[in-house]
């Protein structure tokens, strides 16, 4: 388990100066910057083209050596082989061998980390399911659209189960559905204890997933901090209510006019983002079993990436069986289409060690899964005590 006291990335006075053939200074791409990335954080590295983002990422990967300051990644030099084994990297352009199939591509990258054939086969199955590409596992990568190739690139970045992921424009070339899945994946990886650095020009994507941002310009850090602290405007207030009757609305408006002494204010209805509306349309089409020849939604996160959060992994296993769903799962009142775990029923299951009921005995494989889940739940309960 990672020591949470040791930063995943520590940069002090980090500088990179490019020189010409004669050794004369040509450009200072990164100029004396200090920053840290803590374990379990999702951090956005932002800036316009030429601001020093790519140079910083290359130094983190050990592809460029800094000319000034200090830099450690996972407590070691970025150039150390041990450091590189624990990093997953998705470049801005996925450079894949076009004559290899999706399956062969992931097998090749897995072999670079000396994974056994059995481990590679298991992880490939899980990753292809996770990125929604199982149906295209035997197609050559050269036949893929940019979005499909991007999904394979995301899968290869996680074949080694990295503790630190660097994702350069992770949603580039993806449709809105793919973008949403990648953002959900990043948030799930954070829950599993992974640390993620994201660079992107799509600021809405960064806002959806990142805890903090670092904004570069001219090789220097111009702003950094938690998104909530940076984006919250304290000079105005937003109040959201259910739709009010006409009389109540008039009373509220009159009270506001009186309290604001004639200052202007705006009344409007909340609005969905285009992304939310688009995803609602797709979800309705899926519920009607509309067929498509395109990319399908990704499956649940690859099992081997879930080791950092045993409770979440156990719950995810439990939720795969209808018998368990009947006991511990109920619809969320405000969002019927979503499923949430009932804390009370989960508590009952853990405290009383009940066995999910069903009218007929579950199949042997289901019974085995339930027994294994029950054993893990008992382990968790024992650890709590």
C-alpha cells in the first residue's frame, strides 16, 4: 500500500531549458515551478499551447531530464525503471501498430511489463470489456476510427495496473458517450486509490473530474488550487427551488426587490448541459433495445484495478446477482433510473449475516459467488470490530 505521506510527484524549482547545438540557451520551456501531487488525487495540468505542459509531462515520464531544481515521482527518480513500472501513460496521439489486432496490441504492451501469459489474457478480457471493445478484439487497429483507437490507448495505459496515471487529452476523438465513460472511469480509479494527472484543452472535462488544477503560462504556474476554491464566486448567490405558484413567486420577487434596494437580479429555470441531454437521449434509445454497429458502452472497471478498495469490490460483486439485489438494493427516490445501495439493508446483511432469499435455489455458480461475497463481508465486519 502506498505511503500517503509521500507525494506521488514532488517538484521544487523545476526548470527545463532547451539549448542549441553550441550549448547556448534557446528556450526556457519550464521556469522554476513548484508543485506536488498527493496520492489519490486527480489533478488537471492546464495551459495554452506552448505553456510547458508537454515538457512537464515528459520530465515526469523520464523522457526529458530537468536542467534545474528537483523532481521525484513515486519517491524516486523519474528515470528509474522501478518508477516507470508504476506509471500508466496515454499520449495525446495513440501510436499503435496498425497491423496488430486490439487483443494483440494489449498483449504486446502487457509483455513489456513481463506479465505472464495468463495474467495478460485475464487483464485483456477485463480491459476490452471496460472500454467497450470486446466485440472488436480481433479487428486490426488500423481499421479503427480515432475514437476506437483512443479506447485501446486507454486500455494499454492500464495494462500494468499503475498507481500513477498520466492521461494526455484522454477524451480526444471520443463521442459524448465515450467522454462520459472516460470521466466516470477516472472518478472510479480515484476511488480505488489511483493518482491521475490529466492534461486537456476541454476545460469542462477537467472540471468534472479534477480535485485541483495547475495552470501554466510561459513556463510558470499562474494559478493553482482546489476547483471549488478557484471557481466559487462569493459576490453573488444562487437559490434553486421547486416551481412556485404565481402568488408565491410574486411574494418572493417583492421581498427580493425590497432586500436589494432596487439592484437588478435574474430569475431563470435551471438548465441541463448538452452533455446531460445527449446522454439521456442515448439512455432512452438503449432502453428500447435499439441496435447499433458502433462502439458499445464499456463494462464495469477491470477487476484487477479494484484491489485498492476491498469494500467497493465486494459490493460490486454482490450487485451482479439478482438474489442480492432483492435484499440490499433499492431505487433512489429522486432518480428512479439509478440504483443505490441501501445502507440500512447493507447493515442488516453485515450484522445479521443473512443469506439472500429466493423462491428457488440459485444455480451452483451463483451460490459460489454469494458464498465468496458473504465470506468477504464477514472479513470486512471482523476488521471493523
